[in-house]
C-alpha cells in the first residue's frame, strides 16, 4: 500500500521556508508500514495543484497534503480537491460556529475572510484543528484517500496523529528501525567495519553522518512487529558487535543523556565555560529534560576579562593567548572550581570571519577536566562557516567528554 | 524559463533527514529569474528515478538533482541519467586520477568501490567537487539540461555556485525580494495593517511567522533588476509606512545585529544570565560575527546556587521562588554588576516536562536591566514542547530588549 506526501505553497519553492512537514509525515507513514516512494512540492497555482494531486492519486493509495488551508486567495488546496471530486465547497454552519467561538475565546476580532476555513465539500470528513484555526479534510476518492493538513508543523502533527491516522485504513505492514550512534569514527571507517552489511535490501542497513557522529540505521519491513523483529534481529546483533567501542547510544539516546547518566551514576556534576561555542554546549545540555541534578551551569566567557573573573590566571591568557592549549586547560580548571563541579568542558577558538592572534578561523582548543586530570585537544576545522565551526566544536567537546568518561581518562 | 529540483534518496522519504537542499536550490534558481513550479523527492529505485526525471524534463528547461552520487549500490542517479540519454557510463581516467590523488592527500586508504564516482557518460560535462569526492554532471538533453549534484549541502552549494550556474543559460529574468521583520505584532495584526496589499500577484506580498517575529516579503519579477525595482518600489514604501514602529529590520538584518548596533552607538555592553533558556540567548548572540565589543558574556545559572554566586540574594530566591518576577529582576541586576555591563537579559522559568514550585511548564519570567531601570515581563506559553518554550522565551527576551532600547524604557 502506497502513500505520498504533497507539500503545497509557493514559499517552499522560493526557498523561503524549509519543508520539514514532508520528512515528518513520511517517517510516520513509513513506520506504519506504508511504502512512501515519492513526495512533491507544488506552488500556489490551482492548475498545478490539481495536476499534482491527480498524478499522486494515480500511483498512491493515500495522498497527504500540507499547506494551502489558510484564508487568503493563494490558499487553494480546498478548491483543488473540490475540483478533483467534482463538488462545490460551501460553508458548514457547525464549522463556522466553531471558528467564531475560537476567535471569541482567543479575544481576537472576527474577520469575514476566515469563513473560507469553514467551508467543506459534501464528501469531506472535517478534521478538527486543536492547535490552530484551519480544519483539515479527509476525502475518499474512489478507493483512495486525500488528506489535507494545515502547514504549521504543530497543527499538522496534532491533526495527523489525533484525527487522520485513526480514520485511515491500515497499511498492512510494519517498519522496524533501530539506530546505532557512534563517535570518533568517520563514515569511511564505518563502511570498512560493516562491509557488505550496508545495503538497501530488507533488512536494510544505511549510514548517516550526523552532527553527533555517524549513525547506522537497521530497518526491516514485515507484516507485523514480531516478523520485523526476527528479520532485523540478527543484523542488529551483527552491527552492534562490529561497531563495539564506538557506539555511544542506540535508538532515541542522546549524547548529552548518555553523558549525564554516567555522571549521575558516579554522583558527579558538570559545568561548562565557553568562548568559541558561545553557549551552544550549554544549550545542547539544557535541551535535554531532567539534567539539572548533573549540570550546574556554565559561563559564556566572550570577553577575555570574563575568563579571568572566573579564575583563569591573566598571565596565562597574556603569555599563551586566548586561543591556546594553556588557556583552554586553565578555563576548564577554573570552571570546576567556580561552579564546584567534578567535571568541566572548556572551549576557546577562532570562529571568524577574521583571524585572531594570528590564528585562522577554525582553530579551536578544547579541554575536559575531571577527577583524573585535564585533557586538551586541538581541532582544526576546514569549514569557513561560523555556524559549522561552532557546531562541530560543540559535538567534538561532548564526544570527547563521553570518551573520557568511558575510558576513565578524565 | 522553468527549473525544477529533484531530491533523490530513500532516506528523505523515510524522514531520516530533512531535505534542505531543495529549499536552497529553489531560492538560488528563483533569484536568478527561473520559474520554479515543482520540486520532488524520489527514493533509491532506478525505475522511479528515471520516471521522475522524464516527467521533470517534460515540463522544465533545467532539472537539478541532489543526492545519489555516492559509491554504493543504492546510488543510482548516474545510471538513471545514462538511461535517459541512452549512453553507458565508463571510468574517466582523469577523474580516477583525481580521486586517487584526493584519497592520497587525505591520507585515506583507497577503496575500489570509489571508481563508481569516476564514471562519466560521453555527453556529460564533469563538475569538480571542491569539498568532497563525488563530481557532478551537466548533461544536455535535447534543448534542456540535467544537472546532478551531490547530497551533502556544503558540496552541493559549492558545486552549484562555482561549477553549474556559470555553465547554464541565463533564465532571462530577475526576482527582487525585500523583507520586513517585525516584533510585537501577530500575523493577524499584520494582515489588518496591510489589507489588500497581501496578494500573490506581481509584485507579491506575503507574510511568514518566524521565530524572531512576523516577516513580510515583497517580491517582484521582471526582465532585469531595474524593472524589478521600479515594480517593487512603491509597494515596499507602502509596506514600510504601514508597519512603521513594529519593524526591527529589513533584508538580511538580524535581531541580534540590530540590538548590537544600538548598543555600540551608545558605547554600552550587554551580558546575559539564563536559567530556562539554558544558553540559547548567548548562542543566538554569538552566532552573529563581530559582537565581541558589545557582548561581554553570560552565565547559565541552572543550579539555583549559581544564581546566588553571581549575586542574586539567596533570600530573594527563597522567599519568591526561582521562577518569579523578583528573582528575574535580581538576576538581571546581579548580571550587570558581575559582568560590568550596562545592559543585561535574565530568564527564569519552567521548561518542563514537570511542574516547578507549583508552576506549570511554559511559565517564564524575563527581565531586562539597563541604565533606565529594570523591566520584567511574564510569558505564558501554551506549548508543551521544551524546545519551543526555550526558543520562544529567547526571542521574546531579545525582542523585549530591542523594544526597550528603541523606546528608551531600559
């Protein structure tokens, strides 16, 4: 059984926004056992939306659209679906009442153009929008279905999970996915370790270079979860064995979560002092819920004077420079003292666009301080992008801490 | 003249990665005057890739593909293009020599499977890859063109700009875009202010709700930049006038950049102390280059003890709670003193998933401290998502600082 996603909106084709909905919907559909072979984007043009929907209906059992459900003239999804089934949209009094009520409760002035969102064709089942104003439609077309969802991701996701999925036929299949997440080895090395295991068959094994290391995904498709598990099981074991020592997590694990679990087990705490990464390490740590028992806090020491105030000897900065192994080490050591933690991460470097102390952008020193001592490491990123240098430094530091915790070197 | 983007890779259809390439390519193509009416994604299946390419070639003058140029069996883009033009790929000795040289210089062991990346069909012009290993192809098909680019965004972008664009015909058109960026007014209010100006005509006016406020984009398409400017000019002026007072920037301006410009003009500096936002405000500030003269640094005060160490009276935290107006104010005041800055931003709140001090997730207090005093504000986010609460709080704080600087209230 095939499903297809069609994202509607000229803004997607002008590159004004990135189409994250189709990735989200595709993943949900695939997990539910649907074969997703295509997805497309089309602009706000009635002829082209109709054409794209017709093409999709010829080759897929379910077509899910996102976007084009607003109130303005360029919101054309309803008109396109109406034309395909040969019906006329009309205002549904219940939808209108619901919408007027929504405006009243939100304390917003009613606007008549909103009435467009209260229209429905006779064959459409209306899908309530819990998060926003525009309801969706579920429309049977012969033995197939069109589902129209609003563009804003929060509205789309809630409507799909709560309203659309339960009303649709089952795909009659199940996709099992299992991920291994590595650090410290490149994609080339992962290929060497896995060899012929990497292939697009069923079960399939694929590798992805992500910001927190290379991920390896095993996927198996079968009629039900039990068969999928027995298909994937031996491959998962084989991959686990071959990657041993480089895997920091599996499935939904996060690098920060894994680090915090080790620290929690030892009753130790962590702090950060960041120059080049400018708060990104702290942000990555605090984006994980429930780490406040392990993460004390951090300092963003952008001005060198702040490094000194936190306890870095000013002679160290003056003698070796802000971007140096010595300053990175002193930052990590000062950080554990100031925040009263056992562990600390420190970063200092040149984010660019210009040189600093005669060092080019991409020059980064990081240090990890722990009960076992302080370890420093130099990163040289060939990237010219400030965002990339900051991101790579952040995950290099977190990866280095994970390794140090596992090898007992810090 | 029409252009179309086709992203190739099963990982896109499984939702394993988000397709950012097509947004980037579409924007480049649109800016160069191409009409981009469709874009698509197809999995690693030869029949379907060929079919998708054929459809695209029927309706567009240029088809740009991303992905499927690697060395494994599921990299099928070259085979699909070869089939369309009826040619056989063969190893190009110059490409092989270049690739072997690349491996030698990178100190990597040569792997024979890499030879696939050195193949070429006779009619393809090879596009060198400065960033990675897989070269692209530029293939004339009758009076149209297929351009194949590698999937990794850095490789794709460099190859498009340096190798593909200069070799392709000109679209014979020009798209002018101009953005206004607002803060403090919702999309509904922007609609009210702009009225019938918002329309998909030429020039077009569209609104986008972004994390840093509602953006309004005016776009005009014409034969050349001068005509586009004279078409867009009056509309741009009209939009500017109607949005007066709510616009913090235009074009490529960033909220942090605008804030820093005002501070720089006054010779003042900024620091941050973050609890709920956990470093995200510092990260947003330091993601902008050249702010080190204005931004001294920040503290991530996750543990309440860190708040006290930075100078928040422990009685304030004990009496009013960590998440309170009084603690937010005291944090901002302590922050200016500790970092020796004129301005400070402070945030404290409940990110969830559980309540804190009897307050539900989404409860946030922020304070802005400046020479004119301290202003505090409560935010109540209905979101259940930790990431969303942190992001909204960050931009609410930056927006509030921008407003305070412009209204002289802090």
